[in-house]
């Protein structure tokens, strides 16, 4: 199959500067509605990748996301949300971006063009065969990401990817490719839009399902979340109240002592049985 960058194809809309705000937003929304369907078509690939991620994490390995620009930032967002949401170590899911942490806020020119730097960044975290590395690149052509995955393959490290172009170099390189074909963007080539949304959805699916597989959710509750603000303390209190059928005051006292929903529930049950 000949590789064509559908993410770079001309927008289905033209003369955008002549549109009203209302028309602009309606058309963007129309395009955005197609993204979940594109993700659904990739579900078999997402399932295979998530299953291997879950296996590696259960065996004590780590999950790495590696990308450049918007793709790199999305990986960092997903990785950074795992500790507060699921109570896991900051070292369990690690997001890396071309150009380093400064590139999270400001683009670092040409950082994504280095074929060797991605692997160097992974080595700084002592990546090994126990881990899994997911490259994220809407275009599927980013040297920083492709070079990293090629080296991982040579070292026997499991590789996956999230891209939006079928038959891309990245999709061919990854052992577990996820290809979500979203088509042309509303603004031609602006892959922070539909492609970015698709990547965010897939990242949410992978990390959430993997954390549930690790036992970090009970029923449908985030029982291991970090109680890092008043909103989350209130949510945790309600969880404890509902699970144990106790008063708000008792639940608050338990949380004050144990600092964790799961621990509070377990301690109460141990004391009452």
C-alpha cells in the first residue's frame, strides 16, 4: 500500500477567513464528530496493545510514551494523570517529549528531527525488556519517535504506536500499531485537532483499562486516588460512606487517619470483623 499522509490532505472546507464564528464552530464540531467512529474502527488494534501493556505492568514493567509536539504533550498529560487518579508511582507511566520538558510549553525547533535522541531519552530512564514503549505521532513520520522504536525493537523491547496515517513508517515499525485514520483536518495539516483528539481518546483507553487490570479501581471507583484537594477529599468521603454505610463524620475520621479510600475501607472492615 502506498503511504499517503491523509493528515496533510487539503481541508474539506475553504475560505475559512470568510466564515462567521458560528459557521466555523459548527464545521469544526462536524469534523470532531467523526473521531470516535475512527477510534472504533481501530478497536482491535487498541485491544491488542492494551493487553500487552497490562501484561507488562502486572509483571513489574513500566509504560513509556514518546512523542514530539502535540503528540508528546498528550503522552505527558496521560502519564501525569495516572498517579493522582490511580495512586501509582510517577515512575510507572512516563511521558517523554522531543526537546525535553521545556518543549511542553514552547516548541523546540528541529528537536523531533533527531533519529537518535529518542532512544537516548529512553536510556536515561534505563528502559529495558520489562517495559513497553508507545510512540505517538499523528503523521507517523517523526524521526525522534521512529528512531526510538527501531532501537527498542533491536533490544527486544515491546513497541506500540498511535498514529493517524495508514501505512506510515511508524505504523510499520511498531510491533503493536494503532492507526486511527481521521482524514483531513479542518485547518489543513493542523493535526492538533482531529488527530490530537483521537490520540487523547486512545491514550485514555489504554491507561484506564491497564490501571483497572492492575486492580486500581474497585467497582467503578478510584479508590487509590490521591486526596490532593478538597474536591477529591469530599469524593473520597462519599465513597467510604457508601461502601461502609457509615456517617460522614466517621468516614472523614477514617480518611484523616488512613489518607486513602481503599486503606480506610479495609481498616474499618478489619476492625469490625
